[in-house]
């Protein structure tokens, strides 16, 4: 509430004339100001954002705003600025730094994007001036910046969506505090750049030491978020503790058992059910739609990346005359995925054939006689629940199965979230399966794609050695 009142106060000053359009100099008022080069059409929101941002930073950050008429002028003069704001944001300006970089896009409003130019960062870390430019854009794309745009009439005060249970949900804007008992949806929030809004969440795959270590690298604060409520999962929740966190959005599975009780909180609840590539992409669009323009842009970028990747794999595997037959097991060797589960879609997207595709429901228990009839070429197993290769390779009864006999038993990778589940990271799982099934025939490189993916969708700079180890 304090932050929101601060925003309201600064906007009131704007409206009564203490800060009027044009009051901020077109050029630097001090030598220390960061130059922001923007379209003239963005003057009103930019001056409001700059004023509120200055009021929230220690010492009052100085932003020197300069406005031009066209995107072409911004591109031509981008080297003069710390931040550029334009409607031609997809292509980074062609600047050759001796060191430093041009950031990825921050979507400020629909059709208005920005980048910061880290031209001072030559020592490996982010220079304080470049960090200030980044922090300004994070402010604008976050809840406080959204509130400024809402009060100026540039963004809606509420959005209405249809969730994956078919319910129509009205979500007041901006969303500041997210509770995510559905541990898959937690990763949707990370992928759209809104992890700082999580107040409590489940983290699929981050209970074991491997998953915890991976999640700490992605977000050192995750354990505080995970432990903010004593009990919070799909089956049960401590409603009183949840209420004390004052969430303004709850992310749940369509199968979460305590949602009727949570309804008394009066908090919007989005229900997800993503057991297919299409449903995963729909889930990403849904979370993007309720978290503001930048989240919506990130969701679009993820869906485009996912589809490009699938198309690239398909173009290289569709001509294979005899696709490999895959047995996908769970936490026990004889527990397998059904044809309705996301793992089957992953195998098919990677160019394989799931031998359990005719099974229905979720995890199925089968017998070894049936496995012998299937006689799969490859066995894949999950990276959780104690599953291990030795259950196949050191068990005499499995030795007659082709995949075991020929040494084709493989564990799916995970950093934090397992790559076989319907989380954003699963696109890397599809790449990994395709490379595992058809080495030398699929040109996508798992390690290179992992480094790109985690930078784009988690803001995590994964090193080459870590990526290689992850994709082994």
C-alpha cells in the first residue's frame, strides 16, 4: 500500500502542474544523469515513470530525457543513450562496444519497447550506471510502473481471462503478490520475468539436493518463498497463513483440492492444466495476460521459441523411415506414462514413438511381459523419486529387453524443474530427447540452447561447462 500511495502522490503532482509535460529538460540537467532517448509519443508516461522512479531511489536518480520524432532517429543515435524507448524494438541497435552489451527487450506498454545499453560494464559485473538503467526498466515493467500507466489510462485497471478450467476470472491490476501452490505454474512466473512478485510458491523438483542447488542458482531467495507457509500444495493448505501474506493472485491446478476454502479470501484464482504442448503455450499466454505488457511479451517470446524449436526438430526427423520406439518410465521401472501425458507428446515431438501411447489416464503400472512385447529401442526415466538406471541395467529380468541389452537407458535432465514435466524448461527436454534418439541427425545443440534459454527466460547466465554437464 505504501508504494501505491507513493505512485498516486507523484501522479497527483503531475496533474496539478508541479510536474508538467516538458518540465524535465530534453538534455542532461547534471553531468551524472542517465540519458534516456525516447519517442515523442511516449513523453507523458516516460516523464511520469521517471518522476516516480526518482522518488523511490536513494538520493533521487537523475534521468535526462530526450525525445525524438521517429524510431529511425533513435536507432541512429542509440550510442548516445543509456536507455532507448521505441516502437521498433525487435532489432537491437547496431552498436559495436569494446565491451558491454545491449539488453534484451523490456515491454513498457503494448507496442512500446525499451533496451538499456550496458556500455560501462567492462569488468565482468554490471557497472552502477548500467545497473541504474536496468533498474529503471525493471521499475517501469513492474507493478509500480504498471500503476503509473493505469492511472494515466494507458493500461486497464483489471483484465478478464478464461483459465484452463474454463472459468472466467477478473484480475485487478497490477498484480503485486502471487501465491503459487501449483508448483508447475511457479516456473511460468519465472519465465515471464515476474518472480519478484511471488510471496509463496511450490517448486517442482526442488526438494532433493540436486534440484535445490539448481534452484538456488536461478533464484537465491527461493527457499524463503517456498517456506513462507507451513503447508501449501495441491492437497492441502494453511489458509490462515496464506491469508496473512495478502496475495492478490493464486495460481492453482484444476485438481487442487482446497480451492473452495480459498474462495473465502476473495482473491482471484487461475487454474491450470497443461498436459500438452498447446496447453503449455496457452498457460504461458494466460499468465502473461494478467501480469502486464512485459510478461505478455515474454510469454509471446517463449511460445515463438517453443514453436521454432519444434519445427526445427520436425524438419530433421520427419523423414526417418523407422522412428525409434521409446519406453518412458516414472519413479518405478514398471510405472509408465500414458498417451494423455505430456511426456508422450515430448517423445513424439522429438521424432520418437511412445510404446505406451495407447494407455489412458496418468501414470500406469504394467508388467514385464507387456514390456517384452513392446521391446522398446530406448528407455527414458524421470530425474526424481529415486528412479535410477541400475533398476534396469542390473536387473536380470530386464536383460532381454532391447534397450537394456544395447545400452540405451537414459535419465532425463533437470536443473531445478524436471525437463519431462510441462514447465517452460521442457522444451530443452525435447531437444535432449531428439539428440539422444538421433545423434548426428539433429543439429540443435542442447548445451547451446540451454545457455540461451536460461538467459532469456530466467535471467540466468549459465556457463558452457554447466550447460554441457546438464545435457550429458
